[in-house]
C-alpha cells in the first residue's frame, strides 16, 4: 500500500471514528465509564493491536496534562484580556 493509500485509510478511519462518537449522543453523559466502553466498541478499539493501545493509553495521561494546562492558560489569558482591555475571546475560540 502506498503512502497516499495509507494516509487515506488512516484519515478515513479517523473520520468514521469521529462520526461514530458524535452520533452516539453520549458526549456529556453522566457515567463516564459507560461512555468510554460504548465509544470503545463503536470505534473498534478491540480490533487494534495491543502494543499500540498500551502506548496510546500511556500517552493519554501526558495529553491530558498538556491539554488541561493549555486550557487553563487560555482561560487565564482570556479573562485577563477581558478584565483589563475589554477584549472577549470566548466568542472566537472553539471549545
């Protein structure tokens, strides 16, 4: 399989996974563990290689820390700009 075919396949699987997650209506559900299990089944997590899953689960911890830090800094900057300059960034940045 050529590079383009691999990229296409990877991208298409990602789009299908995103659509599956969005169509569940589970985002924002109250039981996070049930939500994770349903999403894992919908995206075919059990069909992926164990070595890739272990590595990605380890990276998920790091990603969570980076994402939380990034969002806290973004909120701090936004609130500071609003307080001192009247600039509201909340309407222009996606959540």
